[in-house]
């Protein structure tokens, strides 16, 4: 079975789906791998390393799409490249199919099969395949570093002959994978960290990392599924805003991480709340790609509103491409080896991981 790795074409995307180390492992298991020239350069993996690992370098991206049995990507290709894939070929990448209907339709039209790594069930035996978590972990770290870079003060308390500098206050919305890494990073840098999450069970994790948990009592509107928040009422969000409003006003750095799969990100920091923040404070909105948790965030821009710097970087893992690619390649190769061997895919459609992640099968959409 021939695997194809095209160069990522999304703007500001520096990751690559397979690293030379992972290519070497797959070749040893009998897979053939062809890689577009330059595919790994932005992640610091040179063509020579892929050749040494046993991959075949290809000049034209068209050859990758038309000549591969499986396309391995970080982001999904556009409709034009999907149309070049062989009928019955397989695409494996992030797809976010619930909010990307045109992509699903392109796969249907092309008569291919598509697996979405973001749809892999969050169960214990799928942990090594969990690309959402591996990338969110890095994003949580980078969000703090970005915030610190834009903040005109240091994080830790510092006692000097000229006087004592008070520690910065960091407020984090959401204690998922990204939020927990952000807490740990901010604490390591010496900040005072407060955290708001609608899931009361996260309180213990937050406090174990040294954060102070701001508890908003959950109500019946909070719907959970597979470790994700699937739904929440406007009334609950309003209650949360009122409780955390004073904490926002006192924070030097606010990091927001709240996402609801298939829906626009909830607004947690309103324009009115931004107006109450200190001059020179910073917001890093990690949900900006899905509409943003801050009402004033702008996609792919860093803006200053009411004296507050608001960072709308949509792809934080791509700012750490070496580590992000390394982890993603291990995730996606583990996923591939679960679904297939060198001779083809098993298509055990009732098996939980296969069933949860297969979005299109032989040109038939499986999501509703």
C-alpha cells in the first residue's frame, strides 16, 4: 500500500503529517511512502532525511494525489486535489466534518474514503492516536509564551534592591488539555493562575497544578459527551460571565480555550469585559478559528482594543512545528496501523475507533 505525504498548503501551516523517523518505521512494516519535495522543511525535516528513511521524493503534488492509495495529511486537501485522488483511495487528516460540509461533499463526489483524526473516540485504547490532545498540549504551552511576549511585565514576583515586583495574574478559561498545559506553564513562569471551567470535576486537576479554581455551579443545560462539552445554555453562559467578570478585570493575561465541536465557540469575554481590563493587559483567544471566545478577537490578527492586546493566532501548534509534527506523525501512524496493514485497510466498521472516525466510505457520507 502506497502512502502519500503532500506538503501542507494552508496559510501559516508549518507541520508535516509524517516525520522521517515514522516513515522509517512504516517502510519497515511493508508500506511504501512517497513524500512531496520540501514537505517537511518548515518543520525542520529535510528531504535527505526522508530519502534515508526509505521514502521516495516526488516533485509534483499531482503525482502524490493521483498515485497514492492513502493520503496522509495534517489539514485536509482542497476539493481540487481531492478530485485528483483515485476512486477508492483513502484520506486521513483532520477534517472537522461537522462544520466542513463542502469537504465531505468533495470526498463523496470523488468516491473516496475519508478518516478524520479529530473524530477518533476519546477512549483509553485510542490515547496514542489522540492527535487533538497532542496538538492541544503544545498549543496550551505556546499560548502562555505568546501572552508573556505581548505582556509588558514579568510573570514571577521579584524582590530587588529597587523594590518588589508583584507577580502577574493569569486567568484561563477551560481546563481541558490545552488549559491544563497553560496552567502548568504559567505556574512554572511564576504567575498567579486562576481557572474557570464549567465542569466541576476539573477542580482537582486545576488545584493539583497550583491554580485557583473559580467554580460555576453546573446546571442541566451542560451536556457532556466523550470528554467534550456538547452543549450549554445562554443562561448558564451569562451566569459564568457574571461570576468571572471581576477576575477578568484583575487579570494581566487571559487565555481562552473553550470549544464546542461542530458549533461556533461560545463568547466568554465580552466587549464590556474587555473595557474593564487594565491598560496593557493581554488576551490570547485559542478559539479564534471557530469564531472566538472573545467578542473582539480578529482571526489571524493581533489587535489592541481599549488598551488590551488581543491575540487571534488560529494555529498555535504550527508555531512549534518540530514537536507538533513529531507527535502528530506518531498519532497518525498508530491510527493507520490500527486501521490497516501493508496490504490494505481492514474496514471493521462496527469497531469503535473505525466507526467513530470514518466520515466517508467509498463515496457515501456516514455523518448526519
